[in-house]
């Protein structure tokens, strides 16, 4: 049975940064369905958020 709390070491993040925080926000039903259709929805969201943050820093 999988650990319901998850295991941060399984994610593709930098080894020095643990995934300890959670972020919740509302999206449309269509957005949720598209994200859920991705191979790895949590990693997809992390990458998308990081990309947006990086772009914002660059401006």
C-alpha cells in the first residue's frame, strides 16, 4: 500500500530542495481535465509554475 503522505525523493526536483509545501488554487473544469491527462500531473504543474516564475524574473 503506498504511503498517503508521499515521498519527496521520488520527484524530479533538485536534491537540495525538498517538496514540503502545498499550494491550492481553483481552475476551470477543462483546465483540470487537461492537467490530469498529462503523464505526471504534479510534475507538469511544478514545471509550468517554475517556467512562469523564471519568465517573470527575466522581464
